[in-house]
C-alpha cells in the first residue's frame, strides 16, 4: 500500500506545531512514529468502565446503613438538600445484606454473583461530585468538568498512550440503548484532536452503520477510491495543516477500511462457546442485553482496545419504586459483571485490565414519593477491580445515614488521577495546550487513591 505521507509531506506537517498532534494516531498506525510511552511502568493496559447510568444507591447495593433501619420513618437530625423537593423521612433499605469473602464486604441480596468476587474489588465509599443533575454529573464523571465541551477520560488516555491496535478504535463506547443523557458529549474529544474521540459500537449486527462495502464494489476498487480521496485530503491538509478534523477524517477513512474485517470479527459472538454465552446471561431475557456488552468488552480489550465504556440499559434513577427499580437493574447486571470478572481472571487479563463500576452520583437516605430516593452528589460508592488494584479493600465512608462523604472524601478528579496512574500516566504531566492554558483531565486538582493500589 502506498504510504499516506511521503517524507516532504511529513516534514511540512511536522512544522505546524499543535496541528501535528492530530496526526498521532495516523502516524502510529503507519509506523512513522512510535506509540507514546507511559510516564512510568503501568499496572493496567486497558480500561473497562461499567457505567451504571442514573445513579445507583450505595445503601441499597454495597454499603448498608444500620442507622437507617433504626431511624426509618423519622426525620433526619440535619437538614438535607434535595434536588426535586418534597423530602420525606429516613428510609431503610428494602433489601437484606450479608457479608462475603475474606474482606467481609456487605452485598445486597440481589447481587449474588458479584458477591463471589468481592475479594477482587476495592470499594470507594466516599465519592462526591459537584452537581445533582444527570447530564452535568455525567459530564463531570466522564470529563472531570460538569459542563459539556471537554475531553473525556477515554480521549485523554488515547491521547496520552496511543492505540495498541491500528485496525480497531482505541476508545469504544456501548451506550444506553435508550440514549445516554448528554449523548456523545460524554465520550467527546473536546478540544483534543478529533482522532481521540470515542467510537460508539452497536452490539448486534455490524458494529458501525455503513461499515460494510457495497456489494457492487470490489476490495481493489475501494482501495483505489480511498487512495484517491486520501491524496485530495493530503493536498488540502498542506494548505490547512492545523485542521485536526481533517486529519482525523483521513485517519477515519483508513480505519473504516481496516475495520471492515477486524471489527466484525471482534463482535462475532458465534466464536464463543455455549458455556461462555450462558455465563454472561445471553440465554436469559433480563441479562442478555448487558451481558452481550460485557462479553464484547472482554473481546475488545483482548484485541488491544485501550478503553471500553459500557453503559447500563436500565436507569438506576429511582425517584419512586426503588425496590423494583434496583432489583431489576441488579438482575440485569449482576450475572454479566460477575462473568466478566471471572472470564478476565481465567484468561489472565484481569491483572492488565482495570474494571471500574459506578454511576454519576448516588441516592438520598430519605424517601421520595414514599418509596424512592432523590439524587445525591454528596456521597456515593464506586468500585474498581483488576490491574493494580488491591482487592478486598474499602476506602472512605459516608456519615451514618449515607448522606455525605465524611471519612477520606474522594473527588471525581481523584478517581481520574487513580485511573491514569494505573495506566502509567502522571495526571499532572498529561496536558494539552488550549487557548493559552495547559489543560489536564484532573484540571488543577486530584490525588491518587494510594491505599487501594496493590
């Protein structure tokens, strides 16, 4: 294949400062430059982020609060700020809990499969964010900033480390089937070069729309067309070398051609054994949707995809009817998540894959509409497992009713700093010059949560 850049064209582009950053993925794929090195030896190579959209309740999943049982139906001792108004009294969890593993981790009755893996999990029980509104909180959890327009964690990671597979995107998203709040801004490249944005994969059929070559076009014909289009784009790029969107478009044409075989193979679950399909819950209506996403996530990281983000389909947004909402969502996600953890471990991938679980915020300790809970950004729970994580650990605590992070509060910037650290990236050194300022994923804050690291 004729290279996309000859030496003269490369030197012309290389003299254009920040515009050349957009070419990184393209040049890495063609072997012109090496993939960027981490700042220090990484513990993890890939990320699977299980995003429980809507905000799961900590005190109804992994962090029961006995004080809620004792105070059920009573008014809390301190004033509680609510998002939707009409606050009710304290409300106990409708679920029973047991302790599991050597760590003695408490787990809700509706998460029996994950309970077998608690000694691989590090529970972070004191996370807090800045906003009780879904979309801004999702923006913050994904980008560090509760406003749209900033690069997502996946984009920063691919900017910092590059891709390990030139035939697949470095950052893949499998979004909520109902549409995630805030949409593509949650996996945007923001002001980073466009080549680093997330690619949304469909979980059935062709992973991308219009990926297949038209039936009346042969592979050689398509190759000649792509080469001709690339020559026109290169000519335009020489006149406008700082247009990152154009650079990304050149790369996207070539990547789409390469993905026609590899992406389809990556999502072909007929290659999996019936036992594996059953373990992930693909034979049951309640688990097959999320189970398919989790299995695809394993197949993608197995093939070198750097960052895979998997959104739950059902929303944990239980303003009323929390018992049914959370039991349904637990049922949909428990078996697939446990299968993913077990499968990664059995294949020797868990040590190099960081798994992150959590939503954009948590839920209130008081009732709403008699049987639900309002949004709570003041204290909620996330967990991590795999690459570089000390399993069976608990870090931080909320107060006795689960309202506010009290012991070792953890910010979203701390979460991001920890993820980057496990990938071998110093969050203070991973920067990008934009509008005269060097930005980073963690803005001007963030500390690595070292007690949960192995």
